[in-house]
């Protein structure tokens, strides 16, 4: 059974970099053909896809966040990491990591492809 667990600071100051790590157990992040995603939910809003990193280490980001986003991985620790620079209060929300069975950015139409999720972690951007 694949399990994902987010970790990182719950409070980030504006203009700082928001950094979160997802630790995966029960399966290697290098296993073909899975993609490892970051998704967030601002308060009172729907889920927003941020980006993903593939089993090969290739990355793809949401166009609206691309300029501020970096996703990397540490295969020795079976972890992947999100960094969101120049954070603002609009980046506040619950952040999830998830596994998807292919190069499919999250949407309501393909949420069934996102079979495994972390429990989510609250991040607040505030001074």
C-alpha cells in the first residue's frame, strides 16, 4: 500500500519560500509510469494543481505558478519536495501530495486517476 506524508513549516512569512516535503512509502518514486504531484486548496476554494515530477525526474508546472515553483526529488530518501518562492497570503491553504498514474494535471475530470494522497498539511502565509 502506497502512503504519502507531507511535512514542513505551518507558517511562512510573506516573500519567503514555502517549502514542503512528501515522503513516500510502499513504492519507489522511480517506478514507471507514476507522476508525483503537489495540489493545494485555499480556504473556501477548490483544489488547485501546482505541478508534478515524473518517475524519470521530469517536471511540469501549472502555468499560473510556474515562475515561482520548483519540484525536486531525493530518490535515496524516496521523497519529493515543493518550493514556492515569493509567497503571499494568497498561498495560504492545505497542501497535498499525491500520486497519479500518468502525465495528467489534476482536474475534476481526472481526479479518479489520483489514487493516493497524503493527509494534507496546513500552510499559512502571514507576518
